C-alpha cells in the first residue's frame, strides 16, 4: 500500500509539474527563440545593418579595404552575434542622417531597407513619434559640443557664442535644434566629414554635433582642430532603430542588458576602450562620452535550461 500511495503521489506531482510547464509556455513570456521567430530571423542568411561611413572612431569605411571600423560597428557585431549571425553574415550599408528614420541604406545605385540602424542615432521623443522608428534602449551617452580650427580667435563656452558665425551641423540632428534655440543660423549638412572639410577650407567657423562624433576628427587632426565644452546639461543617448519589428527591438535590448549586467561580458567595454577612450586626451576639456554603458531595463523572457532556444 505504501508503494501504491508513493506512486500516486509521484504521478500527481508529475502531472502538476507538467501543468505548470504547459501554462508557463503558453501564457508566460516568450523565450529568446520565440522572439527570433517573431522577428523573422529564422532562415535569414544575411543581416543588413545601416551605418555611417564617414565618422572616425564611430563608423568609418576604409575605401581601400571596404571594411567598416568604429564603436558603432563593434556594437552592431555584438548585437548580430547574439542574433545568431557570424561576422561574415553581417552586411553593412552606408546611410545618411535623413535615411536613419526610413531605414534605407545604399546598395550600389539603389536603396535597400535594412534590418537595423546603428548610426549615432540620438533618441528623442520627436523621432520616436515618426512612423517606422522604434528605438532600443540607449547604448551610449554623449553630449553636444563644438570644434573649430586651432587658429579660431576666442572661446566657445556656449552655443550663443556662435551667433553670427558660420556653423555647420548634421541635417536632421538634435544639434540643429539646439543651435536654433540659441539663435545660431547653422548650415545643415548630410555628412559630418563634409562639415569638417568646410571647416578646414574656411567655409565654416565651427562645427557642432555630438562630442563622440567630433572627437574622432580631432584625434585625426590634433594640430589643426580644437574641441570646446559648451556646458549643455542635456545628454545625447544613442539607440538602435529596429523600425516596426518589436520582437527585434526586444532582442537588441536583451543583448544590451546582458552586456551591461554580466560581469563576464566585456564586449561593450572593449569597444569603448578600443575606439573612444584613446581619443579622450586630445579632446580635453570636452568629455568624449560616458565610459559606462547606460542602464537597460531587463527584458521579460523565459531563460530556463529546458526551453527551446535558451
């Protein structure tokens, strides 16, 4: 009788455990594999990522090797790897600032819709209100600053010091809005490199955009450029645009949460130490970017060992 009772208890416990598992799988949060399927990544052979191609230290295309390097590129590879893509399965497509919302990168003479945009794209409420724009959690914190030629006469302690000057900024950038509020009539350009070229040629007196972008140019030309901290309290928080793909946004956030909270995951720190920390010294007194990954809200997924895709 004891054996029979024990057997009955075991059966009841097993059935209860099965019921709990079935309930959680059906009604509980998705697994990572569920999100990968929902994001349409199953069977996908190539991940298309829109990036900038003219920002040293952030995202720069070498015209000889046709390879991209920079902080954004390392972050893009980090995300792609967690999505199941090897580096050779990642394809970068160059895009301009106004194409980040449309998620369209250049492929030869045509434009192609990309899966992700990792392109020094600052998160703002105005951009989030645009159709087709969905930001991940922030992956970098920087701020707006100003660079001039070394021979520039005077100090730039605030944007108002640039009133009446010839200033260049990036088209559709948040920097353009700040300049306008300060009464500065700036020229909006599609490319940061063209702003800097115009600065060298005398077309512009100053260039203003995110410090992390400008720092790479100062590091390339430390004897020709100087960086000013204009004391803005607002931060620029860069995010990944996943368009209308909500499952993909959650997967990106999962990568960012893991890299932020796993002590053994040094991928973000390695990217910062490789591309941003080395240029800090020549950009003083301006801070290039905060050297700690921004906080990320944990993604609600199932992580148990028995689940598919864990």
